C-alpha cells in the first residue's frame, strides 16, 4: 500500500480484504516455530518483542474478522489502529539496533507509573516503597538505551518513507477509537428538520460506515508487513515465498525502507 501522486492511498477492495486476511492468518499458522532469533547486536529483547508484536497483530486480525462477520464495522477500528502500532513497532524492532532494550526501558517506565497509581489508591503519600526503588534501579540500567522511537509512535512511523501518510491515517483511526464527540460523525447524520426531529439529526445505519474499505485495507497491509518483518529476521525465511506471491497477486506493498 503506497500513497499515490494524488495523495490517496491504494488499498485492496473490502470484498477482497477479508479473504486476503484469512490467507495471511493461514500463512502464519502453517509454520510452527519454537525459536526466536538473536539479532546481530546481541539485543535478545528485539527478537522476543518483535515476535510478541506479530502474534498480537495476528490475534487482532482474528478479532477483526469476527467483528466483520457480525457486522460490527465501526467497532473494529480500534483493533485496526492497534494493529498499525504492532506492525510499525515490529518493523522498528527488526531494523533498529538497540530497539529491544529501548522498548523495555519504555515498558519499565510505564510499569513504574502503573505501580505509583495503584499504590496511591491506598496511600496518597507514597514514601520509599521498595518495589518502586527496584523498578527505578532497572530504569537506571536501561537509560543508556533510550531511543525517541520507543517514546513516540510518530517517530516510529518516521523510520519508513511511508511514515507521513501512515501516521495521518493513524490519526484518522484514532478519531473512532476513543470515547467522546468524535464518534458523533460516524453515528449521526443530518436530516430535514421536522417537528419530530427538531435538531435535524438521526442515527445512521452502521453498515454504511464509509471508512470500512480503507479500514480493512489497512488491516491487510499492517498484517502483511508484520509477517514480512518477522520472516525477514527468521533463520529460514519459511513464509517468504507465500508472502511474495500474495503481495504480487493483491499488490500489497512493503513499508518503503524495509531492507530485502
């Protein structure tokens, strides 16, 4: 999937996308794996974390397919948005030296915040909690591996040439991924003002979700890039031929800066 000269992103048609997603999930399932590669910089966390991102992208795809089958189209958008995060993060982990430890640093900082929030429920005046001290010690050891891409999804998107349009569509999907008035546009439509409808508003038919073809097209591209990123760092590249065939057949593109 690439941005064309007219600014639009070319995506598979929605009637094709469900079939392509099922094929991609099957490509993943057909190859049992028990090993995670340690990449050239010895950062074992890169391979482990990348594998987790891909596993989650596959699981999210299964969930999107269930929602599609039951007609819950708008409700699938947060899952597609998270698949984008997993796909871009998987690519970052597989191409950026030290990214595994940088990701662990971010996760440890978040874990500290979680613990502080939980502890404050019982004791707003938290003192020298031993668990927090232990987490802070881990953060200090990992601080040398800090990368801006670990802190910001936008910076992760910036690693690939497609990052500008990729992040723009991520923001578009964010509009339908949070509670608030942003959801109104997808659920409401303007109608003629009448005595029974003085506001001139009515609830839409949810099956008329205009972004559905684009949403599914992004799910295809994100899952494809997730699987390709993993296959590229695997020891035997067991899915390379199948992914190449499906890419050629359906014109699914890689993020531009991914090495072969």
